[in-house]
C-alpha cells in the first residue's frame, strides 16, 4: 500500500518541559496496567497493523508519543504509558501532562482479575481531575472477544458499578466515566475510538446538523463521515448507530482503498489511491445500496440508501455537492483559527506565559 497510508503516525521528538509543544493538539492518554493491550490498540487503529501481529509486540517500557495529524479534521497526540510506570512519583510532572489532556483512556483487561486495575483507575482519575476538570474519562473494557455475551454484560456492569462506587465514596460523583466493550479482533475498538475523538471536536454539532440536512433531503437512511485512514467516524447523523452498519462501512472503505491501490495508481506508481475522484457503489442483497464519496483528502462520506431512493442519484449527488462545499467552509474556518492560535502562542511565548486548560481538536 502507498507509503502515505502506512506512515499514519510519526514519532514526535518533543520536550516535556515545552508548554507549546502541544499547540492546538489535545492529548489522548492511553493508560492501564501492564499487558492490558494499550499498545496493540494504538497499532491496530492508527498503524493498520493486523490484530494477529500484535501478539509479537514487546511490552512498552517508556512513554511513547505519536502525532495523529494526517487527516484534515483529526489532529491530536496519543501518549501510550507503560503499565509499570509510577507517573505520580514526585520527580514526575504529572500536572503538566494532565493539564493539556483532552481524553484519558484507561484500558482494563476483561479476561484478568481487574481489582488492581480498578484501584489504579480510581487513583488516576482522581489525580487527573484535580489538575484538569475538563478531561473526558473513557474506560475500555478490553479483550472481550474471549467472553460470552452474558459474561460481557456482567463484566461491564460489575466494573461500572465498582468504579462509580469508588468515586462516590470519595465524594467525586460529578466525575463521569464512559465505558466501552472493546476488542482489536472486531470493529468495536474503532467505534469506541470514534466516540472518544468526537468528544474532542467542538464543531461536532455543526457536522451532525449538516448530515441531518443532507439525509433528510436525499432519502438516505444513514450517513457517516469517516476518516479514511483510521476508519474512525468523525460524525454521523442523529439516528442510532448500528454496529453491523458501521462494520459494513469499514469493510467498504477497505475494499475501495485496496482496489484503488491496485488499479487507481499510474503505471509508474505515482498518485494516491484515494483522491477527489474516488467514489464507490456497492449493492447489497437486501435492496440497500452503499454509496461512498470523497469529501476531503482524508475524509469520505458513506451512505446507506434504499434502491428506490438511489434511483434519484442526481438529487443525491447535487445535495452531496452542497454538503461537501459546507464541509470545506468549516475546514477553512479551522485553518484561520489555527493560524490565529499560532500567532497568539508565539506572543505568549515571548511574554513567558504558560497556556492552561484543555486544547480541543480544531475543525
């Protein structure tokens, strides 16, 4: 596959003491006990590594920071913390880390005894909340592929109950924890990461409103705005998300990219497998049509349409043109804000100021 797609995330060489190193890029922290699956999640979602290959990953023994910014809309850093590190050691500046964090993902191995993990989760959340009350706390109940459906539900209920009881006992009921059942062997990890990233997008209501207007005027049943590389959906319309629907969208993106890599490149290998001409139509055996269209260099719109509605493809394409134009306008606003923020940061740096609060993904 084209190198541009394989090199999804590049290692950053940043100074921990530099308060401006995370300029307009919020942090997503991956925490949890050793061997809970943190690095595997990162490799599968952002490096397109096969789940089976993660079996050979070595245990993380230092903080790994990656910059996820190849997408027009997704810009953040992922910090993968080794499970054995004591980041509350007096010599470790955990306040600086939590101050610039947008989301903290705590990974719990559902197939292991999770009492120690719950104790570490409570300690982590309470310390982080004291530093930054704006952090989104996300709990991934991971490796559920080895559990039965009943066991999954019971495990989630037990972890949810114990974690919230610990917070209530500490008088911290106002801290909200979100729980997700995840596995790298299906699409649950991508859906969970989608919901984590969406919370960091301040323009999410605008995107959802645009999608609602688009589907209501086009006879479309469901629409997703996907980051093509990671298969994270940036936004969807207000109708409920069905896991099977999401999986079909992910599979369609894989098919489009794989076929484009074979037939879409020039003879000398020049070009990219996904560009402004990229489009795909897949007809399912249940009178439903999957329709994919390029929105930006790294974003795609994937729609579910009934065959009778798809007969008005001209109307759908016209409405898509209007939708795409609106998305690009949002992107232009984002670029203006980024430029303005950089100017402000340079001025702050000259004055010796330190930025506080939680930066968010800018659109």
